[in-house]
């Protein structure tokens, strides 16, 4: 894996968690060979971030009738994905179940949709997924993906896991929700 590929994968982790960083600074530091002793660091106050230089890639194709969220949760647990994020996804739904912005109840939509975006983080401690869908007239709707979103023809999904990190979801007193916490993964030394 080239340094550029490693930098892009690392930046995808940061972008998928909503953290804005100085991308050029990271790439320049990696390219110049400077060693980052402290990969886990604080950026702008209470936002936690991490950098990984190694990734594991999963490619998944879901078939008609499968539940999008439930299949992603199954893959996450079965593959022990500890710091995953959605790289890309395309496909279609015949039924969409979403929690819309600032709502507590699930909204269900019974019609054909194209998946125009699927983003989020995945770990054995929980997933946080957002989806944007387009209807037959090109109108879009989006929100938190919840169970009950059923594949129409296919869903083709690429997931990456940052091998040097692990995610947990911990209660945040400020938001009242379990929020992402990024940790550096400690690996056993090889002899």
C-alpha cells in the first residue's frame, strides 16, 4: 500500500466521523517520513480523532428482501469490525425506515428508492448510519438508517476498517446520545 493510499484511507476515517483536519499537513508529514508518535490526539477542544495507516476492506452485495441495517450489523459482528466506516454504497430499496432529523419516531416509506448516499461508522459496540434516498421523481429524503429498510434489487457496499483504531459509543451528557469515541488499538509485539 502506498503512502498516498494510506493517507487517503486515514483521511476517510476522519471524514466519516465528521472531523475536519488539515489534510495537506497530514500528507506532508507522512511523505516527509516524520513519525507520528501520538496518533490519537485532541483536535479543537472535545473532538477526538485518530489516524490509522492500515485498513481492511470488505465488499458486500445485498440481495432483494434483505434488511440493509441488519445485514451491516451482522457483518460488523461476524467480522469483528472495531473501527469501520462506509467507503461507498449504491443500490435500491423497496421500503425505507428512517429516523428523520430531530425526531424520535421512525418514519416508514413504502416505495422504490435509489440509494444516493450511505455514510457512517461501524463497530461491534454499535453502528451509526445515515442514508440519502431518491424517489422516482428525483426528490431526496434522508436520515438515520434504522431496521426495516428492505433491498429492492441490490445494494453494493464497500466498508473499510481502520486497523490501528477501535470505536466505542459512550453516553454523552451534552447530547443525551451514545456518541463516537475513538481509541488507539494496541497490538501485541511480533517476535
